[in-house]
C-alpha cells in the first residue's frame, strides 16, 4: 500500500522466491551514523534512512 515498502530479510534483497513484510516508510530518522548498503546499490547513513527511501538492506557497511 501507499506509504509502505516491502522489507526483505537482510542480505536477500528479494532474490529467488523470498517474500518480504510490508512496513510503513519512516517519516523521520535519527542522526546515528551506521552505514548500510541498500539493495539498490546505494549507501545510506543508517537502516532508517534506507527504509525512508523504500529500500531493504543488502549488507552492513558502505557499498563497494
């Protein structure tokens, strides 16, 4: 539904027949710096920022 995204288990990015869980897109995030690599190949400052972009987490740390 609008205002939500499909959150996949970290590292799967929905590959194969993996199913996700609908989660609401956060409207605000804290300033905590804990970089994650999103399934879209972009680095986000933390998991919440990735979720604000509607993206699940591929790995912790910056994308290569």
